[in-house]
C-alpha cells in the first residue's frame, strides 16, 4: 500500500448511472396557494383560459392568409432564381424553397388551411436531399408553388371543396407525369 | 391524487421560434393561457445568450428566470437541438433540468430519436392546436420523469412506461455500485 493512501477509506467506485429526482418546481409554482379541487373535478388549465387561447388562435388564423402572402412572394422569387440559374445557384434556390415548404407545412393545418400543409409537405419531399435539379423536376416544383398560391390568394380553407379537389388532382398529375417521364 | 387548477401568473416561458408569425401566435396563446411572462427569441443562439446571462447573474435570477422552454427545431445559426444540448450539457447552463418542449413540423423518426437522445422533455408536432399545446404543458407538470445521467446520456428517463405487471424495484437502482439515486 502506498504511503499517501494510508488511513484513507477505499475510494467508492464511481456509479455508472445516476438517477436524479428533482423537485417539481413548475407544479409547485402553478399550484401555489390553490386548494385541491373536489373529487372528480379535472385539474389543469381553466376552461376560461383555454377558451381565451382558442380565440387568440382563431384571430391569428383569420390573419394567416394575408401574412402568408409575404412567404408566398419569397417562394415564387426563389423559384424564379432556380429556373434562371444552374448548378450551385439553382441548388441554393431550391434549398430555400425546401425551407419555406417546411415552414408552410407546419403552419397550414394550424390556421385552417390543410391544403397548404398537404401541398407544402409534397413540395418538401420533392426538394429535400436533391443535388441535381433537372428542368423537369423544376416544373413539378412550379406546380406545387402554383397550387399553394391559389389556396392562399383565394382563401381556400378546409378541403377546399371542388376547387380544392381539382388542385389536388392537377398536382398529382404533374407528379405522375414527371415520374413516368 | 387531488387535482389542482393551474395559476400560471408567476410562470415565465421562453419561446424560441424563427418564424415571426408562429412566434407571435405562440406568444399570444401562452399569454391567453395565463403565463405571467413570455419571452420571445428568434433562434437558439439568442436563447443561449439569455440563459447564459441568467447563469452569470444569480442575483437577477428571479427577474430573468425561465420555468420552461418551447423551442422550434430548425433554426439558424443555432437550432433547437443545439439549444437543448446546451441546456442539458453546458457547464454554463442555469438549470440542466429545465423542461424543454420541442415543436416542429419535421416529425420523422430520426428527428424524434435525436431530440429524445439529447434530453427533450416533450415533443409537439405542427400543426398545433390550443389543446395540443395545453396537453404538453400539462404532461410536463403532471408527469415529470426522473433524470438519468449515464456515460452517454443526460436527460429525462427515456423509458416512459413501466413493463406491464412489473412491480419490483427500479432495475437500475438494484446495485449500489452501478447506480446512485440523487434527490435534488
């Protein structure tokens, strides 16, 4: 035994895993000063708070199409850049289109425009991980941009009825034509 | 267990989202749900800078404090993964147990697995509704998981469910040499 370790208790082996059980600070904060609800009554957010938040979201949804037109303008601008350019320029423009498609697909459904989510999801799948963008592929990207444009400019909420179904069909045809070419 | 009505008036939430519209909508929804303070950040870097300030100014921790984070996934220059990793792993993090809800339209299995392995608390898929936001916050409050630190992971327990019919002790707690339980 070496001198410097004499009299020392043997070192406790380092535990491989530690389990921490932290105090639930958030629960303590939101229930501070509150009395327990009568048995059978559901806790959590009050109905009034949820209704207020629903009203806030509905108001945002009403403004959505107007706001999204700025994003639409960007989408169309990047499409123009992609179609006018080649090589790296085209690839960069398509990368930006893909990023906008990702944003739009997350927004549409939240604000009552499921067709925006549907078309943007398809556009995202069509543009992600693509290194070489052919002119034919670019035409399908344009078909997606046009479909999103119609939905937003004409305020087509929900499934869009007949116009919505016609847009879905036209886009499916454009994709099928590309895939069989 | 008795149920309680939440009072969020003393709660401070950090919202990190690069999209102006979604950020302002989340801000409005959280305020309507009663959150006393909602701070908005445009990307992970802005959020990290703020959290770092919290760490460096403990005397102002009450005023600067953050009780939980709602963050988008894809942002530049620092994305939601980078922010989550910093909160869980950095020595400068003000609270490595801070609940983090990650929100994204990008819900493929790889992204979910990556968020889970970096220690995400809850995951919220876009499109979101008031009900889905409220349910995730309720899950953070009502069903907190213990934190696990192993050689390769730090974050909430990734085993969300116990095996059906298993009532024995936590298997990782059985050997003292293998496991240590810490009450913070």
